[in-house]
C-alpha cells in the first residue's frame, strides 16, 4: 500500500516554471511512479513515468518542457516534476500515481504514459497548477 501526496501547485504566469513534488509513504519500493494531468474538459493525460531502475518515459503533453529530474530522493519516496515555459493550456490538476510491480516492460510503460493512467494502482489527490497570461 502506498499513499501519495502532491505539492508545489499554485498560480504562475505564462513562461514561468513550477516544481511539483510527490511524497510516497508506505512501501515505496518495487513501484513505477508517474505524473498525469487533468485539464478542464479533456481526458487525463500521461506526463511522465519513471520505474524503480530509473527508466523514464514521457507522454506527448510533456513536449520537452516537463522533466523528471534524474537525481531523485535517495529513499525513492519523493518524485519531482520540473515544468518549464508554462503555457495557459498547461492549466490542470497534476496527479501523482504509482503502479506496483518489480519489472515493467517498455511496452507497458509506453502504453500507460501514452494513455489516461489505466494500469496505475494508486493515486494522489492532485495539485492544481494555474497559468495566467
């Protein structure tokens, strides 16, 4: 069982940056963690996934502006998302999610990050990021 709590959301001007954090409590090993966003209207989208080996994959909405820093917390209980050059259309609730498992295939990672989050077992409540012009 894993509990996920996001932080770092808020209001930022277009062109700015925000660093989101997700803290996992409970057993955080043997998990794949990820970020998803839910903008008003559209379906939830995958932003990025990282597995316990450090392999990272990005969804289409990441557009090179959203990055999971390679240097994560050594206890593997904190996941960050660096967001840069934010645009008004990036306004969304950003969710942290986790999937339990010891190994994740490239195909699984690609499918999940390219989808709406099906396959992830645990979800945080989300943090709202609002980008103003």
